């Protein structure tokens, strides 16, 4: 079997254990107020500049893709 290491060739290993999702660990660091404010400003600028397609845009894109695919198949056939 390729990629399998025999047990005898293994050195030390630590079994992985999934932590509980119920227990919330204490935060190891907190964001400084100024840094948090800068992060919020950047997020609002990025999200404000983002243009999400409308349902009409998605329908138009889908129809264009279908017609281009149909035409490409027709040309090859």
C-alpha cells in the first residue's frame, strides 16, 4: 500500500482530539479600539464599493452562457 507508514517505523505521535464546541476559551488577545475602528472603516469601504449582481443580472449571465455554449457546440458539430 503506497503512502502507509508501518507502525514499527513510527516515532512519536499525538492523537488529534476535537475540542468541545460548547466550551468557549478565553480570548488570548483583544483588538485595540483604534485598530478595531480602522478595521470597521476598511470593511465599510470595501463592502460599500462591492457590487452584488441582481436577479436580472444573474439571469442575463446565465442566458448568455447557455447561448454561447449552444453556439460553441453547434459550431463544433
